[in-house]
C-alpha cells in the first residue's frame, strides 16, 4: 500500500476515534434535556455527529498537510 493512502486512512481512522470520543462528552455537557434539539438530545446522534465532524476535520488535515509552502507561493 502506498504511504499516501496509508496516511489518509490513518487520519480517517483517527478522526473517527476522536470524534466518537468527543461526541458523548458533548452530549453530557452541552446536550439538550428538553428534547427539542435533534442532535444533542440523543446520545447516539451526538456520538455519530462527533464522528462525522472528526472524519471531516482529519480528512481535511490529511490532504492539506501534503501541500508544501513553496507550492502555495508560486
């Protein structure tokens, strides 16, 4: 497997793990008790939403960290 693909997969997996780990504390600390908030009123949805945000952020980091500053200037 190419190092680039391996690196991207690593960032996606780390994004899932970090997102899952941060979704539940977000539910407990900020969650909506009344049930009016669709995402934060349910712990499962909050964890899945955290996973989505984690994958999105880490995917973005994996692709933008490949660009070298010298290429951005020219």
